[in-house]
């Protein structure tokens, strides 16, 4: 079902996924993606922790190439009228001005308005398994179609119940197969289904047309590199090695995969579950 937003007939998911602009001291820094999510009678802006801190999530001591932002701006519609809101990301008295948890690459900013097209998923317990088709909505390299996101197809590439491991730590994130780009971080990940599908309680649901259900938050594309030695060096490989002037080294092999964080973690932050750490609330 399409919705009317700003005089355009668009898919509800497109209406909810917004491009965000990050700045510090009034200076533009970068753009990324976020989506408007409604839970428990209130709307929230959901994105990645690394977007709003300007730091690599897995190695927080590393900056992402720009200064930590102090403001986030985005456009939205209320009753068909375009609005813009700027949110403070840091409160000197209370720290970060958003809901987050250092274990997840997620940030949730409460909104004081009710934008058109807020996501209201009716179910979040669909059964996911490797090979499940998904779409990721975002703004690759800041590009969209007149203010609306690009839809990219993907596939669940890991066992959803088994944590993603990196540098000896486990994270409750799921790997994706697909081609994704910078600027899509914080985008909506949606289950794509046509025909029969199975809910988490193993009951069957049938849809005659394609349906899309919000299931998580896209985080980033990760690249694994391996330099392949000459066959005479059988068995010798190095991860992330530099070939230098060694003519015996072949071009690097690169494996790329995306990562997303299940929607349940967003709900935990909003609902203040005991195992989530809240770090303040957003303000204008």
C-alpha cells in the first residue's frame, strides 16, 4: 500500500527512511541514513552509533575521517508539509543525547514530532535463516531520488542466532550478502517475501504479493583482504598484507559482507530493558 507524502505517492518504507546530515560547530561533516520508527506511542529516529559519534564502532579509538559531530539534521513531512529538524547529539551535563549501548552499533533519538510515514511494524518475529531475501534502504554516497532512498537487494548470509565475532568479541549482529555502499549506514533492513513464509512460532503466513517487514538496522560493509602468494609459496597467505614490490604476490582477494542489527535491540533500548544502557535523550 502506497502513502501520500509531500504530494507524492511513495512506499511507506521510503517515506520513513531519511538522509541525515552530521555537523560540528556549524560545519558540515558527513551524511548517512536513519529511519523514523514508532514505538509505544512515540516516534524515534534510528541510526548507527558510529554515525553520531564519528568513531569506528569496533575500534572506538579511531575516528571515521571527520571530527565527532555535535548536531544531526534531517528533513521529514508532517501532514504533507516539509519540515527540518536539528537534534543535539551531546549534552555537556549528561553526555551523549541519544539512547545507545556500547555493545551495539545503534543510536535512537526520541522525536518531539509525529512525522508522516513512521514505521509501525505489526510483527517482528519472522523466522530468519541463511538465504532469506532482504532489502536495504539507504542513501549510497549520499544519493537518493528527490529525497527518497535507494532500495538494494541482499540476503541473510549467516546463522541469525549465532553471534558475529570480530577481534575475539561476539556481537548480536547478522551478516548480509549484497552490494552496499558508504552512506547507507543506519538504513532500514526489511524482510522481502512473496507467497508463504514462517513466523517465529512456526505458524504459516501467506501473501499474494511482495511484502516488506522491517527487521533491523544496516550497519556497514566490511572487507576482508587476503594477499595470495605465488604457488611456490604454497600455504602462505597473509591477511591485509601489502604487496610492496614483491612480484610474486598476486592481486588481493577481497570478501565483502554487510552487517545488520536486529530490530529487537532497538526495542530494548526504547523500553529500557535491564541489559541495555541508556545515555540520555535527544533534544533540539
